[in-house]
C-alpha cells in the first residue's frame, strides 16, 4: 500500500481537512517535524508532504522508497533539488494558490502604516476623540497612494497582481528583476539603484536565492526616500533585520510592513522585536498566504499533484 507521510500538518491549520489523502493509501501525520527527526519519520515513505523541513542528502539517505516530495507551498528552498534529481525523486509544489491572499495582505500592511491606523484606532477607543470639540483628528499626517511610485522586486504572479492593484490606486509602477530574466513589458523595468531611489512604496515578491539574500541591507535602505515604506511578504532573509532596525531608529525610511523576518518564529534576539512603534512598523506572523481559501486550495492542489503523479502525468513538477 502506498504510504504518504505528512511532516508538518499544523502548518496549514487544523481547520483545514487533509482527509482526502487517505483515499490514496496509508497516511501518517505529524503536527510538526524538525531536521533531527525527519529522517526516521520518512524512512519507509513513498510520498512525502512537507513545508519547511529540510529534505536533503542527510535527511533522505535512508528513505529508499520515496518517489515524490510535495510541498504544501510554492517555495521549495528547503529541498535539495540536485540530490533529488540524482535519486530520481520528483518534487512538486503548488503555484499561485496564495496570489489573492498575499496581494490583499500587502496592501493591508501598507495601509496600516500609511494611514497611521494604530494611532487613530487607539485615539478613538481611549476616549480622546469623544472629549475633543473637532469632528475629526489628524495629529499624525497621512498620505495617499495616488500619484506615488510603487516599486516591486519580483514580477511573478504575486508581483504582477500587486502591480495591478497599485496601478488601480493611481500609482506609477516600476520593478526590478533580480535575475534579469523577467518578460514583463506592462510596467517599467529599472535597475536596482533606480528602484530604491524612486519608490515611495517598495514591496518584495521574489524568491530567496543566493542573489537575493540580504538584498535589502543598510546600503540599500540609505538609498531609499526618507518617506518610503518597505513591505516584505516574500522571504525574511531578503532583508537584513539588523539593518532595517537601524534604518527605522535613525529615520532613514518612514516605515515597514513585514510578514516575514530573518528567523521564524521571530526571536527576542531579533532587534526588530525591540522596535515598539506600531505606527511605523507592523509585523505579522508569516500568514499573508494563509486565508482560509488559500489553505484549502493548497491542500486540494497537493492532492491533485499526487493524483497526476500516480497517473504518470507531469503536474507542477519542479
């Protein structure tokens, strides 16, 4: 009987069912797994479903039956693809399942900082608004998106979706392609320095790789406008957390909205945990992708990837 091992079931939420996989064979489910226990959990698996666990020469060496690794995700930087190719192990991810969710979250982070929403919500609830004479309050100035420049790093499905929404708000959209291979012609492509200098809002939507790791460091932040807002809904290590902390403390940029940080979950040792001004920094727990619809979608698409594989079809293979 086919054996499927789900290594990190709770990463897609207990409110989302994974019962459909039992139609395919024996299913063994673990809430979470680590680098230390992955190997023993997959040693007799035919198919592995993972998310963040490292799957490489060390963890896969005893898993002699594995034919397919499925990601409950789009990203696959936890998998050693070259090793899998040598072993003949197929790898499949789920593409575009979270585009709407991440696009929505990108603008939620932006508006929280741009509109000073934390301050004004607390102003009303504290009773200060009820005690004043004026019908309005604008102690902290806020601005519009219209006629501003929205910069994007990574013009894939999510980047393109964000670009369309930004344009709908009246933004001029520019982008930088870290690989230089983008085929996008709908928006203006610029060099990295130009992107930094021109962007009023800079959102990150590119994969983590050797060329993007640490891309937003202090040198890059110093090239941005003092009024700029940085938004990272991609991968934490794209940004050097220590440098962003410095940039916020020294008012090098206006603010930042982050759904990811360099280590997850974020530790107290991360300097960003000490920056308590929520009018300038909002951090969410890597859940931009995780609307109920998106999480159900990723499970369904993973199931379909396995069905296709068993039929000898190539579906979402990396």
